[in-house]
C-alpha cells in the first residue's frame, strides 16, 4: 500500500518469515551454533527457548538449511498430542511403516519396534536422524518422558535419535521439575534467545529496509528508533508490527519520514501501550480524531484523491488487532509479481503419487530431456540435438549441480532437476518445482505433467543430487576470487549496491578488500560461509536478493 510512497520495492515489515529478510544478530548466530553443535553431539536433547516473536523460527529455518546431507529430519509443529499420537507422527514423518495386528488402538510396542528398526537400518548406512519439536512447551509430562525413552535407542557408539525442543521460556521451567530430572540430564546443549538490543533493533530495521529497496535508510529518525526499541522490547515480530503501522500512518499523513510521535500513535493502535505515556496518549487521541475526520487530514497533507481518502477511511474503521502468534511454517521466497500474475488463474491440484514406482513410471529416462523442460522455465529453447549445459552460456545461463537435497533446493529457491535411482543401477529425472512449508511434500514436473509426492516416497529414490540453472554475470569466469577484475566484478559491485546501498562499481573495479568485505557481509546475511569468494551459490542468492529475474521455486501447489 505504502511501498512506492517511500521508494520501496515491497513492504519491508511483514511478519511472515521471508528468507530474503533473514537477519542474524549475534544472539541468533549463537543459537544456530548451539543447534549445529547438538546435531554433531552424538544424541540426546538440544533445547532452544525464547520469548514469543524473538526469532526462534528464523534460527530454525537457518538451521534446517545447514543440516548435513545424510541427516533425516522429522518436524513436529503441533505437539499437543498423546504418547500414541506422537509416536505415530514421528513414524509418519520418517516414513516408517507400522502395523497393528488385531482390533483396537495400536500399542506403544507396535510403533516403537518399527521405529527402532528404521533407526538401526539408517545408522548402518551412515545416516543420522533428527526429530525437531516446535512449541515444545505444550508437551505433556508423559509425552516428554516417552521422548526420553526414545533416546534410549542406541548402539555401543552413539544414540540413534537426536531431539531438538524449541519453545517458550516456560519450557525451561518444565524441565526443572523433579519428575523430569532424567530428561534434563540428557540435554547436551541449551540456549535462550534474548531480544535484540537497541543497536541491533536499529540494524534490524535498516536491514529490512535495505532488502525492500531503501538501502539509504532515513525513514525513521533517531528518536523514532529509540521509541520502537522501548515499545517492542527488541522482539522482532513486535518490531515488524509497529514499523509497518508507523509507515502506514506516515504515508496516510503525506510524510516521507517517521518520527517519534508517529511511532507512539502507531503503538497505541497496535499494542495499546502508548497510552501509558502521556504525550503518546494525547497524540493517540489526536491521531484517532484525525483519522475519523478523514477530510481534514487529507487537506492538511494535500492528499485529496479518492484513493487517499479510501486508505484513510479503511485504516480508521478496520483496525486489526496485532497478531498474537506468527506462522511457524518455514517458507520459501515468494514468486516475483510477474510470476504471481501469470499464475493467478486457479488450477486443479496435481494428482498425488503414492509409491516410488509411480514416480519412476513418469520420470524422464534421458537427463537432457529434463534439462530442456527446465530451460523452458527460463524462456530458453535449447537447439535440437544440442547439450543444454554446453549451450547455456549462449543464453547467459549456467548449469549448477549440488548435493544438498531439500535444504539446498530451499536455499537456492528455484526449480531444478532431481536425479533418482532407477532399478538396475540406472537413473531417472524429474523437476522439483514446489515444496510445502515443511519440506514434507513436493510438486514435481514429469512426463505426465505436475504431480504431488510425499518426501517419504521420494527419499529412498533421491540421494540428494540437485541441479539447476542460474543467470550469470557478464563474462563470468566460473568464480570471482579476491583481486579479480572485469565485467563480472563490475556487475557484482552494482548488484551489491542495489542490495546494501554501498558504492556502485568504479572504473577499473576489482574485487578488492572493501568489495570483498561487502561480499562477506552479504554471505553472513544469507547464512553462507563468509569467505568473500563470489561463487555460484553466493551469486544465485545475490540474484534473488537484488531482483534479478529468475523463476522461483513454488509453494502454491503444495
């Protein structure tokens, strides 16, 4: 609504966990390090707690993108379950079949035995298994005790199941109860995620404005930033809610900058907290009167169009309460506006495939045919009898191959080839075009069109090989190490300038120490190794962050 008024490409303060806006404070990085340490710690429990909206989902999303390739992940996001329901959910997440002979409800043994067999089998081939439970403060004591018993499944060398509990501060109090002492003793790493400091709050706001297309900042004055930190207590979700409403208020008043008074008025609307401050309370009363008068506010601001009046009237009469919770789903970058418009017509949901044999029956036998279908997503027609990857450079593209499975596909955020194991040691190919929010179901393009398939069906067929296309800088030599120059480095400097608001390319631009530091800063915001080397993964993420036109991985159909 207000983006163009402030020179923004998109609204910067949505509460949805968009990876483009990922901001990892020092606390978030420490929390991520604890999770990664726990995965390699040989089993037991890892505990991550934090206040509502403190960024636990952000850390979890970054963690899932860095989970080792040979680690199978089960994610439980609704833990209000009985013991039997929990075990069934764990088996379903890992794709473990189980059976209950006879009538009645399944017993614990019906579920534990096949799960134990699965854990032993995957351990034998070098795979680890990770169970993540979000909102774990909602677990009952008997379910927590059953989780402890699951960690008894072990070999002589290590535990077979690693469990990560993510929850609000009361989870720590639960584990301090005497009856849960045995579980508490099995926690090998724990971290409490505090809110952002005042400086971090300012950096967080600047980061989101930069990603949204306003790298020069200047939308919030210093007093406004201090008020935002005080009113939100440094909680990222509250910061988003307040900043979004403050920008809306400044826009409706015809101003190009948010001051402290605007923040206080917005806080009164969102939180009802500004009334505790007399000045803020008086401002809130004036603010409401202004909105209810409508025409007076428009006259003062010079906004006399009917569209402006509609915005004012809507905001005055349709105030929405602040969301009490944020979606805990892990989402991929949304499609570009052009892609969303093109995809607007409703389509029938793709047919679901139930078995690996169903998938292989509609897969491509020839890899080049799958590449040709992928090339069509880029509006590129591969010449007949030509190798797509050999011809890609002529279209300004390059083939990329990696082995990161779902985590790699989610990070790159684009459709790509999945190389599947076929009977007799051969290979078959499908296109991954969509993932659901938790990576539990995929949408694939096949010889028979789009199909839905549970990841539990794909997992035995797919070792994690993922190949895709990306748009390269001009005259790209393969990677851009420190000291390199040329057209590709000029492109790099200009794209970074579009992202971070720094200096654009200079004559004779080289990847010097200053530009390398900016590359490292960008890599840190994306959760990459900050080595300053602009390789394919870094450049693909820079393409996405700076608005280069590339087809996105889709969530709509899953």
